[in-house]
């Protein structure tokens, strides 16, 4: 099997966050943070460049945590 896809050796081992060219300590948006989380630090653009995707995952996380907090207060009532 022959492929023409070649990745440089220094990019095979290192996660994105440890590369010198990542973003030089610049702030990242929620979309990049979730991309790094889902890919275990390998790719900061896995979810694309639409900021609504990152906000969607933030809202899901807030809803899950909020439902557990409310559930812990309501559980003793039943």
C-alpha cells in the first residue's frame, strides 16, 4: 500500500499544546479548548472554526452540572 501523506517526525509525537508554533501563550477560544480536550491535545482545529460549537459544549456542560446540583437538593425531598 502506498500513500503520499507524510507527516514530519517532530509532529508525530508531540501534542499540539507543546509545539513551539502553537500560539505563543495567546488566549484560545472555547472551540479550540474543546477540540484539544476531545483529541487529547493533538489538534486545536478538530471542531472547525465556528465558535458556536464551543458554546454548545459549554452549555451542555453547564446544564449537566446544574442538573446534578439541583438533583442533590431535590433528592432528599422524595
